[in-house]
């Protein structure tokens, strides 16, 4: 089973509002289960003797929008964290303006940046409304899972 087939299964889950899906193909069994935050947990089981291998995937239907991770910042505001490993891009293309800058007002659902992962461009959207206090990474910088990207003052 390849990544394209898994993505097709994720898209089917999103289209039909499914919270869980299990497929068996060529002796490989895969179970997709939607978590509380909208992410999908995948268990891949080669046979009944082997152990489950948990993997986390985020749905990338349509616009490749991926929910960001939020957490309270130590000195006020909310941190927007990367939901994946990839490359941070502050604009949709090199010749286009940045999505947000320090002092920008954002609403919940606004695109903050793009993270490229495995040749896919994933839009990272704000989960809170407020003002960008600080952008914590530079354009073109590699980012890790759960790395803080933005600090937003709610309100």
C-alpha cells in the first residue's frame, strides 16, 4: 500500500464523514481512525503475529489544509505549532506577498503559512483569532513536528 492509496482513503473518510475505516489488501491490514483534533491515526498490521505500527496522518483534502497545533505561550498569547515536519514558507509563491507579518490581524481559519512535506504544500490555518505577536521561523527554514511557528495574542 503506498502513500497515494492512503491519501485516497483519507479523502474518502472526509467526503463521507467516516470516523473509522479498515482495509485489508495483499495481506496488509490498515486501520484509519479520526482523533478528537481532526487528525487521523493509522495502524498498519502486516499479519496477526506482528505488532501494530502507529503512524499519524493529517487529512489533506482539497486545499491541503492541515489543522495547526495550539498551546498557551509562557508570557501570554497562544503558540501556533507545526503539525508536521517540513519546510516553512511564509507566502504562496516566492513572488507573492507573505500571508501574515508581525502585527497582522488574523481570524480563525485564515492561512498563516505553508509547510511543504513530501512535495505537498499544506496550508496551516489559524485556530484562534487575534494579532500576530511574533513569527518564530524564517521563510524556507526546515521545521519539526510541534515546533512553535507563531505567537498570537487572542482577541
